[in-house]
C-alpha cells in the first residue's frame, strides 16, 4: 500500500482528495475499512471515503467507481474525498496504517476528471 498524494479541494477547506495504491486487485479492497479514528466516538461515527474512483495504473484515467468496480489489474489505484481529515493521525486501512503527507495542489493528470459534490 502506498500513499500517492493528498490534494487540496478548491473552495472546500474541510475536505481533501486522497490517492492510494494497493498491491491487490480492486475486488479485494474493502473501501469501507479506510477510515480515521475520532477519539471518544464509536468507529461507526468515523469518517470514510466519499465518491471513490478507481484509476488506471498510471493514475490518468478513471476506470471504475463505487458502483462499477474494475475486474482487471494486479494493483488498485483509488481516489476518494475525505472530510475533516486530521493530519496528526494516520488513515486506517485493511493493510494497516497510512501516514498522511502535507496536501498539495491537484496534479494536472486529475484536473477535469473529478468534481467534488457535497454529500446530502
């Protein structure tokens, strides 16, 4: 598992876009296990990915989403929004903890491919 990047979402200071690569097929990734601990709260109240997308191996094209999980590939590159990210705590995943990096601008390869829409 590897953190590719944490990206700034323009005009939304409480949400970030996260890109992760797993050394496993998309069908074996449990997106619901990606979270971050909220002290004093039961795990059911912890944040989870929002509007996840599966990317090709180079991270340039969207090849699937929550409703259309790709069936091919030996690695999974996953892109998702995450609300109220705490940079002093790691993300928790099925493969263990993932330390966060300082957010950067969205790379050119992802511009015009994803758009943040606040959950209802």
